[in-house]
């Protein structure tokens, strides 16, 4: 059980990434028409995709630690 504090921080950060993804998605859906008018909708969709990928990678890493018995 090396770096237990680091792994706890990793889990908390991963949860916050999912919360940010949910919040950003709700915000983008709410103002999508305005973002499309100023040609910024694609940038926010790209940010949502990147945030999703970061969250999934974090979840995969945590799952791998659990599977290896390190967590």
C-alpha cells in the first residue's frame, strides 16, 4: 500500500472530474444556441470530450490498482 495519500487524492480528483463534466455538459446544453451563434460550441464540445477522456482514464487507473491489489 504505497502512496495511499496519493491514491486518495487521485480518487477525489477523478470524482471532481466527473462532477465538472456533468456541470459543463448541463451548462453547454443550456446555452448551446448562444454558443453556436458566436461559433464557440465546437470548442466546448471538444473540452467536454477531453474531460470525459481524462475521467475515464482516471477510472481505469483506479480499477487497475484495485485489480492489482495495490488499493
